[in-house]
């Protein structure tokens, strides 16, 4: 067996070994070491990885337009994000989806993968963060507290389309059965006892109608997820984000995804708000 090779990265807690070939870095490695909860990893949810790559792409485009990040770094980060959106490097997202730290490990996992891929694009080695930094560039003007919920919202929007597609197929199957058994008599039951006659067709139609109502509920409530708090940073005050970031980032994310995202009117209120999730 060949011995696995490592590189050494460091943060405020000290040095840590990271697999030499990994695009992630020290913060991700700490998350791997610390969180063994659900065994469900980011890499098991491609829609989530794609969603956070879109959020990071919108953010770097915003920072570039506002003059915070130069052409070279912005271009490399953008290319890295687009590659992730295209399905590349998803195995480099090994963080447990259940964790402490309000999702910081998830956000840093994305920042590190994007930064290290951008470094490769620019001809540098992984971990040479003086050229492209996970924090100063990939997370510029952002916080886990606006990236994480925005990503969850867009991931749910993406997954909702698949869910509605599956439910629509099920409704069609139930309608087919309703027609097939329109004349088949059975006993309707109340209080767990036989009550009055009905047809299997009526029963299948009732199931189909119920699911159609739920599809309408999903379509209505998913609209609530389009209000985002990007630019609010840690608590919604926008500290360390340049003026204009919030609205421009929402506009960029809308353009990239084809969704109608809007920047929340009150970012302080929007940062901890979970009402849209509950409604959905």
C-alpha cells in the first residue's frame, strides 16, 4: 500500500494535515474531524452543492462589479464556480450536513474548494491562499449567516421542481387507475368499519385531487423562498460588505439561475427568519 500524501494547512487553532489531492482545506478538515452525526454528506446532495456554487458565483460577480475583487481573481473564482455547477469536484464536499457552528463548515468547504480550484486555474499550488483566499476573496462581503440560508432556499427551489414533477406523475397514475376502476364497487369505511358503498375510481380520484392541492401549496409557498438576505453578513447589518452588495447580488443570482430573487427589505429581520421554511 502506498502511504497517503498530505499537505499542511493552518488556521487560528494551529496546523492540520489535509490530503494533498483534496481541493478542500483546513476548515473543512476540522469539520470532518469534529462532526460525525448524520453520516449524510454535502456530496450526497448535488442540488445543494450546485446552489452554493451559484451563490458564490453571484457574490464574486457582485464584488467584481463593485471594484472589490480584480479581473484575474474574479475570473478564476467564476470558472471554479461554473465547473462545480457543471457537476465537477462534488466528491470534495465531505462535510456532514448536521453540525454545530450554524453551517460554517459547509460555507468554508465551498470557499476552500473554490479557492483551491481557482489557484490551480491561475497556476498556483493548493493552499497558496495569499493569491486566492477562501476568506478574503471567496467569502468577501459574505458570512455563513447569509450564504447558508440563501443556499438552502435555492436548493429547496431546485428540489421542489423535482418533487412537483414526481407528484404530477403520481397524479397521472392515480387518474389512470380511477378510470380503470370506475365501476368497481367497494365499501367506504368510517371509524375503521364498513359504512357505505363507493367505487375504487372515486377513491383513486380523491387521492389524485388531494395531491393536486398539495402541488398548488408547494407552488405557492416556494415563492416565499425567493426573498434572500445576501449582503446582510453576520447579523443583517451588512458589516464588511460594500454598499450596494445586497441588491446587486440578488439581481446577479436571479440572472444566473432564472429565478426571481429579491433582497429582503430588512436584512436584520431576514437573517434569523425561518418562516418561509415552516410555510414550505
